[in-house]
C-alpha cells in the first residue's frame, strides 16, 4: 500500500500540491486527473522519491521504496539522443536485480527479447533509440517496466501524443498488470478512457477534490469546481498553511 499523509510539495514557498492524504490500495488502478498546473506530475514525482515534501510524508507499506516503485516520466522529459540500443535500454530495467556491475547474461537477453515481443517490438533490440518513432519509444519504455517487475507502477501521461494502436496496446498491458495484482497510478487527460478503464480516480487541483470510485470522483459537481479552484490558486500561489495546520 502507498499512503500519503498530509503531503505538501512546494517550490520555495510556492505551493504545487497541498495537504494531500489518502491511500493507493494494493492492486488498485487509479487515474490522476485535473487541470494543467494542478500538481499531478509533482505529486507523482514526490511519490517516486524524486521530490522532497515541504511537509507530510509518503509511506510505502511492506517494501522499501527502492524496490516497490517503478516510475515512467513524461516522454518529453527523456533525452532521446543518447546513443544506446533498444536492448540496452530495456535491460536497464533489471539493474536493481543485477547491480551496476552485473553482466548481461543469456537469461537476461531472453527476458529483454520476451519483453520487446510483448510490446510489439520483436527484433528491435539492435536499433538505436534515436531511430524510433514516438510510439515505438514509448513501447520500449513499457518493456523496461516489464523487467523492473515492481509492484507499484507510476506513469506520467503514458499515452500522450500516442497513436490509437499504441495506446490500445499499452493500455491492454496496464490492464494485464492490474489483473496480476500490480498497483497502478497514471496521470491522464482522457476522461473517457478513465471512465472506461480505471476503477479509481484521484481528482487534483493543488488539493484533492475527490478520491475514490471513478463514477463518484468524476461527478459533474466535482468537475464544476475543479477549474475555478485551480485558477484561484494560480501558478504563483504562495503556500500558506491552513488555520491550525
């Protein structure tokens, strides 16, 4: 279980996320949605351990964060010019098991080949990453997640700017991981996809507006207040603790 306790994240004293409390239950599949600038990516990075909270904490129950979490950033944040092959990129997902100095064994090479086949890229191992289309690049990153085999997957806009075929294939992979008991948290913008495929939703606009079953979280009442709240706080809103907080 991933538990957030009174979590506030700030840049300097400017709030990005404020006083978030709640739990991602084991095996849950949660969409994180909200307007631009609502703090979704910031919250995901804080859960992943890439940002330090201003206040509050993230608790990972049953396993240390290092082994429990796999994080997929937005594709725009990844440098695609680095000269590395597809196979080496996927194999990097196993480094927690093999260590920084561990060799690439025949068994690991087979795992890489199997993962690439799973994401529809059989035979792509020798290609350079900078030769790939956006959709192919994202498939490689999903193959790397397969080798990480973490019980909690954190994905930031995994389907942004992807073609329909890639989206369908990778969404099916997420659903498979969910059936296998993986806890999935994904930042998404497509509310129709959220309603069809994600049982739980966290609706965020700097604060939690709703967190629970998707039908309840995306109730029209919550969507109505989401945008004005985000605008009121604004991108430059300074963090001020609530009275008594």
